[in-house]
C-alpha cells in the first residue's frame, strides 16, 4: 500500500471519539422510555408547556416504537432532492487582466469544496434531524481533505439571532461538566474542534459569564422549521390512542375465537342436586381434561341457565376504531393518509394540494441552506469582482419530473435553464462540466 493511500484511509483518533461524545444529548433518553411511562397525560402537559426537551425525547421514542410515526418523519425528511448549482454573480466592477483566470480558479476551489462536503447526503441528514428533533446544530470540520459535519449536542446549543441571514450557534460549555474524570474530559475535548478547547479555557475563567459562547459562523450551522419544537409533536397523543385501540382490537379478536362449553348439573323435581359434590368436581375435571391444552375453549359447570356468549359482533367495531385512530394521526400531521395506505379516501386534486403544502414547509430548509453556503463561499474564496451563490432549486420528489419538462421547454426558447435541467436529473455540477468536456473534446 502506498503512502498516499495510507494517508487517505487514515481515520484520526478524534473522529473515532466523535461518535462517542459528539452525539446529540436529550434530557430523556429514548432507551429510558417505554409504553408505560409515555402516556397521554404527560405528553399533553409537555405540549401545553412547550417543553422542547421532553417532546424531543418522545419524538425519538415514537420514531423507534411506531411505524406510522417513522413513516411520517421519513416522508417529510425525504421530500427534497437537494439538487444544487453554484452561480457566479458579477459585482458590476470592471474586469481586470487575469480576472477570468482568477474567477475560474475560485470556481474550481468552490466546486472541489462542494464535491468533498457531500451536500446532498448532508442535506438529508439535517432534514431528518429537523423533522424528528425540531432542530439541527452542527460544526463543519476538515478531515483529510474531506469536509464532515459534526452534529453538536442539541440540548447544549441555542440560536438567538442571525448572522448574514443564517442562524447563529451558541454552545453551552456546561456540557463538559458531565465528564467525571480528567481522562474522559480530555477525550471529550479532543472529539470537538480545536476552537472548543480554547473556548473551554475561557469558560473556566468565569463559568457564568462564559457559559454560552458564540461559535464561528463560518463553520457552525443551525437549521429548524419555525421553532425548535419537534415538527410532528401534535400527533403524539393520537399515536398513544392508536396503540390503545390496537390492544383492545387484539383482545376482542382473541375473544372472537373463544368458546365456552357449558355442562349442566342435573337437578331433581325439588331443585336439589342429584349428584354429590365430589361427583360434580370429577365431572368438571373430566370435561376439562378432554379438551386438552386448548387455550380458546373453557369449561363451565353450573345448574343455572346460560345464554350464548357472542364476541364476534364487537370485533368489527374495534377494527373501525383502529382505522379511525390511524386516520387521525395523518389528519393531525396535515398529510393525507392515501400517501401511505392504498385504498384510502381522497381526491387526486386534494392530494396534489396537500403535497404542495408539505413541499412548501420543507422548501424553507433549502432557503436556509443557500444562505449558509453563501457565507461559506465568501470565507472560502476572496473575489472582489464575482460573488459565488449557492442555488437550491425548489425540487422535490413530487415536482421534479414536471420541472424537467419546463426547463427543457424553456431552453428551446433560449432561456438559461440547461444547467437547471441537468441538476434536476441529479447530476452534480462538477460532473456536468466533466461530461460536457468529454462529449465536446474527447468524443
């Protein structure tokens, strides 16, 4: 193995530790939650009090415990395609000699950065965290020429204002109080960027004054929808009710197959037993043993008159209740159930409009991404004549095919939509240039 390949495959120690100490921290660990301590009462109280930490813990619990909730989270977080373009915008100044070469070099630098920062994969991760946890906080780091986004502990981050249109990120250095030994603290600090170690030393000088410190906006980023409350928290109560109905439905289904065998004790004309108690007990035991180990049949020995016990008529009601509770989940989320279950009611027009509403909610993330990358480009290249803008067209898995036709049609009339068309096909910008050069020059 060559030295170069060894260097590229090396994973620094801090990156290994990052997986242990860099994970989001919530006050309620999902592993400590179960069906018995997640109730409608505590969830309703958390929603009314807007307890973000509790709601985030419940969201994580339902994500792993409820298939319906998981589908909702994945639906919203995967609507966007995260297609992008880097657009050079002239600043109106006179181009000097050699400026074209400088601009080309700057564009190459930015495209290399884009290729090595995995924009689409990062976008999908962020969208998933935003929908499930209510917010995402991260810090970009360079690792052997690759740019990785380390997720910061959510409960120790906040944003109170914007810098150049992007959310600022402040970090609570009380986070490091949770490490009891010097060795654990050292490993934790090493798992964070170097900036954190310097700021931690500042924090030690005055733990109250420097408890919250502003992170470098060039590398720190935050994203959320409206606020930090988990986006789908209104469906939590409906999820609990659905689980209750499922339990009831199971119990009633079990009752449906149950059968009660009644044997009557003979009585004389005076209404007295014609058998001794020992004989009655023996008769009952013989009948029970004759049925073997059946769990659906029960034996009843009695002198009283018994009417038929019919459990079947109630099962249909229970099944209707389960369906209604399931529909209520999607109704509370504002998303049509027909997207997740075939045969559900709903017109095609209503479905289309509902999907457009869902798209509009998630498109807000794309606008946030654009502002953060614009700031990142300004720190990456120093260009007085050209400003480099990140463009995330409002593409979704639902509208991208229609937009492809529009881009292609507009291009036939001379509109500058060729790159948008290629982006909508999922082709990265650097690969576009490589493909065009290969076709025009090589082929």
